[in-house]
């Protein structure tokens, strides 16, 4: 009964003040004094804020004292410790260190191409041949001459060992033989340039020159592009602020939006140089290409593990609020009886955020009940009804 009389008295006072205020407002508006109007507006605004605070306090006290009041319905979650891995999200492109253009080493007509586009080849495999201009015939003649020079030298050597013949004859035979051998090797080296072979195992990505085309060494005479799709990697630029967190061997998750495919791998290498243009360092992540669908320059989203904690407390970001001072808080439910509890405001310090979950650094202990649904509709110290089963 005393509460009702008290509330009626407050209402009468507010009403009487409101009537006087309305008259004052009309008088000031009629005066058309802009400074006075602004001053009155500021005064009313301050009074309104004070009244809102008072009403909030009254609601809290009523909620505590009135046992017959209908309690707010809430649900709660238990603060648990769990392993927490935070990832830095970046974007990069697929690269390969074996993606080269193959040029001819000699001039001539591209006589024959032995491979097709998309064909897998092994290191050293014959890809094409160029007209040798008769070098094969010359090589055969040089080999014949070298065999004769070898026979002559062998005979002259035996005679010289038997002290027959002059030293000059022996030395001339030896010189002729060595010269013939050198000529054969030089001709073989020249003839080998008339063939094009795979520098490494890979796939023929492009045949640039057609059979019968005249080719020559140098830019513009590329014949093939060969790519090794088994040794692929992604290079990303990481901001220098993460130089202490991103290390070799840490987990990396690579997602290819075009393929809808995800690969789990680890950081293979981190750069030792900070790029002054964008203040970042490079990180290299190997990727396996079992299906062959991953191509050079394919765009990828890369998540690099930059922080881990074995026993972190994680809570949904949606239950965290912020007060006028910028402090973050949640409501902790302190159970009493019959699924009833008291809502207690708790200031918290937060860490990293991942997929809607926030790491709690301080303010919440393991095992405490946090109000989840209904957290926006309760006040500090108010009794609540917990709906959890």
C-alpha cells in the first residue's frame, strides 16, 4: 500500500511540473529568442536523461522487491574452456616454379612435333626436332675419321713402345686422334640443339609454333609452354604487424571459390624482407593438386593460424553489450531455486573473434551461467526465470 501511495505522489509532482514547464515553453517560444530556446531545450534534455536513469533504478528495485511480478524469461549457456584457433584471412594466387616457355637453340625448320597439348611428359623426353641442315651426315663422317685416327694412333703407339719410329710420328698420330674426338663431340653438341626436349616432368600447356615453321633462338620463337602442376604453391602478402604470429609450420587452410574445394596444409616458408611499398612480408604455402584442377593464377582464400589457446573461454558475440563508457558487459545468472536466478551485470575484457565467437580474457569464470536469449531485456540485479531444460 505504501508503494502505491509513493508512486501516486511522484506522478502528481511530475504532472504539476510538466504543466508549469508547458507554460514556460510557450512563453519562451513566443519570445522568439533563439538562445533562450536552445538553452531550454538543453535543460529539458538533461532532465529527460535523469528521469530515464531514475526509471531504470525504480524498475530494478520493483523487480527485486515485488515477489508477485512476472519474471523475464531467459535462457543461459555455461562458460566452458575449449581449444581456440584464430585465423588471419588473406587472398592469394596459385603459382608454380616450373612454368616455362621452351625456345629452340638453333635456327631451322620445325621438322616434327612429337607431343600434343595437355600431354604429360617426362624430363628429357623428345618434344620436337628441327632440320639439322645436314649436320647428321657430317657427324657420321667425323666419326669415321675419328675411328681411322684412333687406329693410326694405336699402331703408332705400339711402335713407339717398341722403340720403332720417331717421336714426331707418335705425337702427330696422338694429336690427330684427339682432334678428331673433339670434332665429333662438337658436332654431337651442335646436332643435339636440333632437338627440343622437356627440361622437367610436367604437362604441355601450349604448342606455340606449328610444324613446318622456321624458328630461331631468342624472344618470339617460343615453341612450347610446359607446366608442372604437381608442385604448386600460393604466395600471400602478410601485414608486418603479424610478423611474430605467422611462422613456418603453422596451419593453413586454402579455399578455392571457383572449385568449391578446401585444402589443409602448412606454411612452408616465410619471407625475410618487409616490402616498403605495402609494409608486408611474403608467405609461401604448398598445395597438392591430386585432381589436376588447380591451375596457375587461380584465386584462393587463405586462412593462416596466427593465435592458439588450449583452454579459452568463448561466448557468442550476440550476448555482449556495451555501456556508455565503452565497457563491454554480459549478464551472469546466479541461480537460487525453482529455475529462478538473479541477473548480475559483469564487465568483461575480450580478445580475438572468430566466426561469431569472442574470446574472454577476464570477467567470466569457467562454469558460470551466462544469459543468452533475453539478455537485452533484463537489468542488473533483476530476478529472472530460466527456461533451460
